[in-house]
């Protein structure tokens, strides 16, 4: 079957399915459909780890010092 035929069949299928199925299909491909979705998920995971105390955070002054001091650049 040619790709154009497959795309047409998929369009027809998606246009006619119930909402729950459409949501499930979207969830499967969300990262490809919405590239920012993956970044938002990663930020949320990092935030949750920080709130649980599993990740270290740095003050602006600490970040500035690490940026200036070459020996401490890998401290993060």
C-alpha cells in the first residue's frame, strides 16, 4: 500500500473515531506532534525532584562564581 493511501485512510479513521480513541492516539505520539511537550515533561520531572529534595539547586551568586572560576565550572 502506498504512503498516500495510508495517510488518506488514517485521516478518515481519525476524523471518525470517538474522543477517547483520539486522545489515546495523541498520547502515543504527543512528543512528535508537540515537540515542546517533551520539554515540559522534563521540566516538570526536574521540578518534582527539586521539591522532594533530590536535586541540588544553586543561588545566582553560586552560578556566577562557577561561570567565572574555570575550576568550578563542572561543579553543576
